[in-house]
């Protein structure tokens, strides 16, 4: 009986596993996003099981089917931590020829897999025109590039490799976001850039758009030629002043690999008859002029510099509290635009409320049209007196770029009932805004404190008593203690090395404090110089090594001798490289990383202080 139950249980498990496997069976279609007229390409359909029959694909329009479907099977077995897993699949492959320009949809494929009907998702393939230059020459935007370098093995034509710089708008208002895009067009084998010099964006507040690390190259038809293209860098710019602003040229020192024929039989065998030489080419982008119009006159009350499209809402923590209980008003400004540059709106609380600085929480993400998200501001106040109060509505005004006009939004006004506190009847109110003197409320007369008379027994005198002798002994002991401490301090100060080591962290923190002042002032040159002084000075004092003998080449070995972890050393050297690079970088690039560099320097010195012990 037990054996039958066990067999029944195993069969059910296998049946469930088979049903679950059938539910996960899929068909995945794969083809390039774009091809050119006359190109051959591979279209494949992969099914993640080998139990397949009745595979079919609808009519493929816009392409000639040169071959297919060819069928291939794949299977693999893996053992991880003693657990064995196996996978199997089958792929149906077509070779297609693009014969006409346009965007075509490859229909879904269907099949019976593991006894279940499955279907793929239709995919689109864009067919570009033929390359008019045919690899020889063309009219690719030669005005956007300049070729200044060549070598004996040949050169790269201006329309074989160039970078364009484009803006989403050329006429905007102050603080209106502009998207600046640098895009690479390559008909050659671009290996990378040896040096990149971007403009400093004078007159703009800039922020770089975060792009994926694995940038995807796409086939694109541009001015009669087909190129591999990708977006290299993007910046969102906020113009800070009216007038004609200029985005200066950017420079890119490119490295290109070019095939050359060889007569060496060994090279011909291993490199299929050709070798590659490296060619240098300098690319520059043209200057861009942006017309910035001033914001219209007649700015409404409550305008805090917002430009874009926003909404505002508010909530009150409670409309019925007791005196000395906290009340919180929360404002939420949502939308898209120059959100980070908006000033905090003012909430007008009654006079006898104790008011604290607002707490601001920014939740923004950078988009092509500005900062998108919301800003939450919490205002905390404490009513000190009982009564009924009114908290007026908050007005928030901004300039709407869509309607090109000012808009004013108003929150809800609140009625607040404050009951008498259960505590002491008298209450003190301190106005933290204007630092006025304290006021005494609900009490006009204070109690008079009467003098107390202390009596002592007759014949009990201070002279020669215990208190009398303690009056002399205690100061003497204090003097001796200070004398011992003072002598010890003199001995420690005599040991210069020990004092430097002891004060290394304090000196570094003082220099970083000076750097934070420069950070607030936006002084990039002196900021990075002060951070470098703090880092080099700390290591010199802490490791007892003269600053003149320290360098990036030997600092790693010195820190390893003091058992500093490798990751901390890498962070330390990275900060040094960033500071040295930033000192020679354009002004806007300096300010972009100042906050991050300052925080990293504080954190790294703290880690080293906890590691290096003497």
C-alpha cells in the first residue's frame, strides 16, 4: 500500500513539473533593429524545449527569404553546489535579404511545444536606403568636423567619422531646460578617445544625463550615408541669464584602427591578409548659439524662480492639538522643470508659535526636459498658547513654459484649535526667528523667594575644622594634578613625530572644513587645492613621511605597510586623481563633483584613521 502511495505521489510531482514546464515554454524572435537595402541578415526563432512540432511563420513581407528555416538543437547540463540542472532548446533560422526601404513587421511564429500552442511576439526591422557614398565618399556633415592628424599609413576622411552637437531648443526663457546631445557617427573602426575637452557651459547651470555603460550602437542613415551611431554624452542646461549665450566647441582626440594589406606570410595567415594600424584624428563640434529671453515682467507674489510645469498640495498633521504639542504642515511641489532651483515657500504661522527650520526632501530624476519628481517640505511649529488660530494658504507661483505665462497655485488654509496644556499653567515662548527676549505668559506675579536662616550649635567654629583643612588641601591637590598633566604635555610636545601623528586627523578635518567653505562659495580651484592639502598632509603626518617624498607612485606601498585595506587605498588615489584633474578642468566640470569629492575625502580619512594605529 505504501509503495502504491509513493508511486502515485511521484507521478503527480512529474505531472505538475511537466505542466509548469509547459507554462514556461516561449518562442523568442531575434533580428537586427536596422539593416540597409541589399543587406543579408539572420532571423531566428528560439523555443526553450525540444519537444516541438508544427512550427510556422506568417508571410514575411519586404524581404526575400534566401534560406530557411534551418533547424538546430542545443542542450546543456550544469552542476552548481551539487544541484544538477539541464536546459534544452531548438532554433529555427532564416537568411533574409532586404530589398526595399521602409519599416517592416516580421509576423509572429507559432508552434506546438510540449503539447501546448505557443506564439512569439512580432518584431520590427527598419530598412535604410543604400549608402550613396558606397564607402568611397559622400556628403556626411563635414562642417561638424575637422581632421588635424594623419600618419604615413593614410588618413580618415571628415565624413567617415564625426560627432554632432545638437540642442533640443535654440530659443528659450531663463531657467528653461535645454537638452544638449553629443552623438558619434562612424563608418570606420573607432577604438576610443584619448582626450575629450567639453565646453564649460558659461551662463548655464548644467547637469549630465546618466547614460548606460554599455552604449548601444545602431545603424543610421545620415545625409546619404549609413553609419554606426550612438549617443556619447548628454547634458541638461538651465540658462541663468538673458541674452545670446554661446555653447563653445567640444574637442575629441579619437583613435581609429585601419586595416592595411601585408606581404608578410605569417601576418597574412594569422590576420587574413591584413594588419591594423592606429590613426589619430581630432574632431571638433561647431559652436551653438542659444537665444535666452528674460522672464516677462509682472512676477506675481509667491514667485520663487520656478520655470516649468508644477503642482502643489498640502496637509496638516492635526487641526486640534494642545498647547506645547507640535503641528506639522507638509507641502509637496511636483512637476518638471528647474525643480532644484526653486526657493522654499513661506508658511505664515501665528506670532506666538515656536517655528523651526523646514525639512526639505528632494526626490528628483533628470530628464530631457529638466528635473522631474517632487519636493516635500515639512514645517514644524509649536503653539504655546491656547486659542483658535488660522494658518493662511500658501501661494506658489511659477512660469509655465507651455503657455508662456505666470501661474499661481494656492494651497488650503487651515483652522487650528489649541486647547490648554495639561502641564504647568505658565508657558514660555521663544521666537527663534528674530531672537527676541523670552516672554512670560498667563502669569503676572511671580512668587517671592524668602531668605532662609540657617542655625548652628554654639561653639561650632570654622577654624581648625574639617572644612577649614579641606579648604587648603583640595586646591593643593588640584595644583599637583595640573602640574603633572602639564609636564606630561610638555614631554609629548617635545616628540614632534608623535604630536604630528596625534594631530593628523584634527589638522585634516580643519583643512576639510576650509574646503567646505570654498564649496559653498563655488570656488572650485581653491576647493580642490585645499582637499589635496588635507589628503597629502594627513598621510605625511600619520605615516611620519616628509611630504616631499610622497607621490602617487609610492603612497600605495606606504599605506599597505600600515595594513590599510586595498579598497581604501584605491578610494584615496581616486580622490587624488579627481582633484588633480579637476584643477585643470573647465569651471562647470569642477563644480559638478565638488560635493561628491568632499564627502569621499571625509569618509576615506575616517577609514584610514580607524585602520592606522600607532
